[in-house]
C-alpha cells in the first residue's frame, strides 16, 4: 500500500514524468537522460532512484553501463488505478437505483 | 450488471467528475439524497445529521463490529430540490483536507435521470491519494476475509 502511494508521488513530479516519457521509446543511460534536463546531474540521479524504487523504471546492466527501461506493467497499474474507485461508486449507485425502484412501487 | 458510472480524472487537475445515468425519475433520484433513511441504506452508513438547506450541516458515521470505522461531515452550501446540492465533505480523523462537491440532478426522460458529481480537491496529490483509498479498503476487506477463514480453521 505504501508502495502504491509512492508510485503516485513519483509521477506527481514533472521532471520524473518527463523522464518516463523519454525512456518510453528506448532504454537510456543516466547520462543520456540527464542531458535532456537543465537540472544538476545528482538531482536527475535522485529522480532515477525514486522511479527505480517504485518499479516504474527497470535498470539493466550492459557492460559498464546501466540502461533504464520503462516498466510497462507498472504503468498499466496506474492506468487501472481509477477502476476500484469507480466500482465502489457503481455499487453504491446500483444499490440506490434498486432501492428507489422498490420505493416507487410502494 | 452493466457498469454505468463514469469517472473523469484529468491528469494534473485537482478535480474529479463522476457521472451516472439512472432508470429513475429525477424526483426519486433526488429523494435518495434527501431522505436520511434512504441515504443510510445505499451509502451503508449511519446518518447522524442531514440538514437539507442552505448553511445546513451533515454528518455520517460508519461502524463495523461496534467500532466507528469512518466518519465524515460537511456543510450544505446550496440545496435546490431536484436540481442541485453543493456541499463540503471532510473525512474525520484523516489527513485529507475538506473537499467541495457539486451535485447536479438532471431529468433525461420521465423515467430516467442523470447525476453529475464534481469534486474539487485541495491539490492534485490529494485527489490521487483519495482515488487509491477504495483499493486500500478492498485489500483490507480481503485480508479480513482471509483472517475469518483462517480463524475458522483453528
């Protein structure tokens, strides 16, 4: 549950969202990612660390370099996150509807 | 049953729009929001107070096994029968700041109606956190069920 909250904190930051967009098409090294931002390199590293911790990014070692990939499965989870909330309201409204239908025939 | 409830949560936007069409005349839909006994039934909560008027207040309390699990309250800012309710919503004992809710009741045909609920949050982050809450509750419920099964085995 904490992990989930972290995921949303992670994507709440505009720089981190930009990073996710960058690696969406191709895996990139930290240096290549940082080259796209005016922010200091350690700041970008920190963002990469957060994104990796909540599994939005997957690092993979190739030789001496680490490439970051986008974790599509995790991104899909975010897209689905609204579903339980919608189900909760749908259940409530279905109940409302059936109660009022009986009320009508009283 | 067909899922008829729609939710719109635009990215980077601190609001949420819930819409639903009902096979009910708008009078009955509104009644379900107005009558405390009916509210209690479909919301699954105890209605402690519900003053349906401008500057009135409301308070709900939900218990489970005799313990209060959830309570919320707010102020009714506007109340126009069969048209709209504008109110605040605040969860008690939670870090969530107060929300502003605009409920609009619309007549579609003589037997159908539509509800539009616009919820405005203090920030985008709070909105996103709230969206995750039922999921967390779902997990808790699954956990409770598991617990019940396990204690039955003992």
